[in-house]
């Protein structure tokens, strides 16, 4: 409520992740853009995810995508807040985001966070704000399929892909990330629980902010890591959500699988094939 984000950081720190990029990302509040990237809290503030955000920006730059961000004008989209019952705070944050977005000129909202994607696409319209919203896996496939983002080499790995809850079960986006991985030259091995039956990483519904109850034997992310590590020849678990990335990286350590299976974001695989 005080800071407009879930990390208790100042507004000025939100775009700090952009430092070090070889180009300046447009400020969508000041000039028209085709894609307005609603970055989200984790992708903006968490040091483990900031590098992924820079990788996504570099991919978009390489494909000559016209995009911008809201810089310090962005607030938490409110998905987790609404899930845990803080309806008043959800509406407050949504109203602030909507007021900023309505002053911008863009064709689509882009997001790398499925939680944000779900809220902007399905819940903001009830507050009188409806825009086309696309997940970065959909845009990446669009760019690859139209030749705007050529895959220069094959990554050549066997990977497991985790379907994020708010991307898959809630919004039916299953094929785009798999097509992107296929184009990057990786062999996707399906998890035992995948697509509409995929298992949650444990972060959804606001759970990422809650302490586990005493005596719990295994967290959902740990169960998921064990599933991926047990697949023949699989060396990498690929995520398409910043919270998934953090949850699985932690789980790989706590289960003793850190040296056996790597956890990477979809953008890292694409950049390895396109750079």
C-alpha cells in the first residue's frame, strides 16, 4: 500500500534493472509504442530475475520490436493481493495502473508474468479497462514464426517445460512456449503432470508470501523439481514465469538437485539460439 510494490522498494528503483542494456528502453508514458511491457514486481526488483528481464529486452531489441515500459509509473498489478483477500488494496493499485495506462498510446500490453497477465486480461476489464494482453511466449513465437527473430543455432538440449498455472490452466496457453523451445532446437520432454494437469510451483494464490506450516514434508516446487530430475536425459527445467524461476531454483538447492538439473527461463533458451 505504501510503495506500490511487494518488495517495499521505492518507485525510482523499479526501472533500475534496465541499467547496463546497450540501448535505452522507451518511456511509454512519453511516446507511443506498439507493445507496452508491464514488467511486474519480481521481474523488476528480484536480483535473480532482473537478468532475465534484461535478456527479454535484448531479444525484443534484436527483433526490432517497438516497445516501452512505464518506468516508475507502474504499480503491482494486484493478482496476489486479490487472491489473499485484500480487495480494497487491489482496487486502489488497479485504479492507479489504469490511470497511467489510459494516458499511454500502445497496441498491446506485453507481460512476462502470468499472474500479471491473468489480472490485466481478465480482471481489469471489470474495472472499465480492457486492452489486448499478450504473454512473452506468444510474442516470441510470433516473431520467430514470421522470421523477425531468426534462430541462428540449435541449443541441442533435452528440457522439461513447466506450465505456469495462470498461463496454462487459467488461460489455455500451452503451445506457444513449446513451439518457441522447438524452434530454438531443444527436445522438450513432457512432465508427468503437464498442460491442463500441470502441478503448481507453490507460489500461486499469494502462497509465495506465506510461511509453510510446521512439519510439511515436501513443498510443491520440490516435488516438481524431483519430477523433472527423474526424466531421462533432461538437464534443464524451463520456466516461463518469474515466480516459477525463483521457486524452482530454491527447490533445486533444497532437494540436492542443483548440480543435476538447471532451472532456466524461456528467454535464456531463446537468447542462446538467437544471439
